């Protein structure tokens, strides 16, 4: 079946959904962020904060050293910097990092690979990964190893990814998603991962789950049922009534059909990690 992010199949071996669209290469991200950069550069920060700024402030004090691995336009790094955090905005897309270096040097842009980070062991207080781990068809093992290495004991990691929401699990039991065929893997874009598996993987790398929060309820419902896209587009009009209804529907649908999930995990201290 088709969602707005591409053709969607069930990968039985990995027990999750696979999105087939276009490989998430550096060239792909440079093109995507090029079209969005100027908009995000002047985009105001919400008065009530974003889920990124709110979660960061909940667990880490201003002045903390925070990496955004896979930063894109670095909107969130820019926001955290404005709140007094010491940020590093890392991405592997070279044109994107060049643009950040020229326009937003204060977020400390770095060209790098999340699977081989150029930072010392235990040098970070926090690490934000916003929609990154789902793009590795062969798994996110190297990413997780590096995350565990660079985050200090009792530091925090904040990880978001598309996930097997209750809605997606139900539909999969009803055979709504066709099985993934081997020839389709060459156009692999991302997974909707099983959160329980992700949590276990992080626990095996000495992280403790602190908080789990579904995100983007309306987006997840719309992606699963594209026939409603035109109706939901009306809710994006910039008037108070539409914004209020959008907010309400998103909150109601979030626990059931959230497109993504946020996991907040704390690095265990050495005595706990053995």
C-alpha cells in the first residue's frame, strides 16, 4: 500500500514496516534541506517551546553540551542555543553543513557520520537524534555504539523514529501491508520500527528508559489513510479555528496513530553498566 512517504511494506524478518521511495543519501538530504533552509532560518520559536526544547529543559540544565546528530537545517540546535545550551549540529550532507557554517556558526556545525563521531568518550551531556536510526536497512548498531561512547554516564539521549503504533500493528494483523520483496530493498528509505526492540537494544548498551511519548498523531493517521489528505489539508489553514481543531485531533489520535515516538533514555553509570 502507499503512504505519503512512499510505498509501505511489512518486513517480516525485522518485524516492522519498510518504506520504499528513495535511498536517504547525502545528496537526497542536501536537496531536501536546500528547499527548507531559508524557511527554517527565519522560523520563530514557539512561545510554549517544541517537544525538543521542552524535553531538553526537563532533563538538562542550560550550559549542557548537546549534539544533534543528523541536524538538517539545525532549527532545533538553533533553538537550544538560544536557550543557553552548547550545541553541536552534525550532519553527513556536505552542502547542508557548508550552509550552516556560513549562516549559523553559533550552532557549531560539523560534517560527520553518526556511526563514527569525532568526539571524545563521555564528552556530551545530551544527544538528540531526530528521525535518523530508521534510515539504516542493515541496522543502527554503529550509531548506538557511538552514542553510548560519547554520552557521559547519567547523560541523556533523546531519540525519535517512525514506529509500529497501535494503528499500524492492528492493520498489520489484518494483512493491510504487503510483504516486502527483496528487489525493493534497493529503494529503501526508512523503517517504522518496533519500539520494544529499540528499547531492548538501547538497554543492552547501558541505557535506561526514562520516558516514552508518541508524536504526530494526525500525521500518522493521514499517512496510513492518504484518502483523508485533502480533508486534513484544510486544517493547516492559518486561522484560529483550524489550528485549534488540528491541535485537538492530534492530541486525540497521538496515542493510537502517532507517526513517531520519542524515547528519552539515561546513560547508566559505570557501576551499573558492569
